[in-house]
């Protein structure tokens, strides 16, 4: 279980970064017609975020490339 104490910005940095990225790359780019539509677009964005976007922590390559090379 993740516990974040109020008033400790360093503990919230990762969550704030993910929230900002989701807001800029997903929420701000779409108009949702229903909850199901929002869930579909969220699932598609999350898959792309976790598999296709370059990740600087692993040398600026998409994680999928790293898995294929293994």
C-alpha cells in the first residue's frame, strides 16, 4: 500500500509527473462521449505510454524494443 504524507513534495513528485503527463497527452487532447469512450482511450494511451514512448531511463528507446532485444 502506498502512503503519501501531506506536505512532503518529494514523495508526491512521481505521482505529479504521471498526472501531468496523462493530462497533457490524453485528457487535454480528447472529448469524451461516454465513460466507456474515456476508458477505451485511457487504455490505449496507457499501453502506448508503457510500451511505445522513448524512456530516458533505458537509453531513450521504447521499452518494447528492450524486451525484443532480450
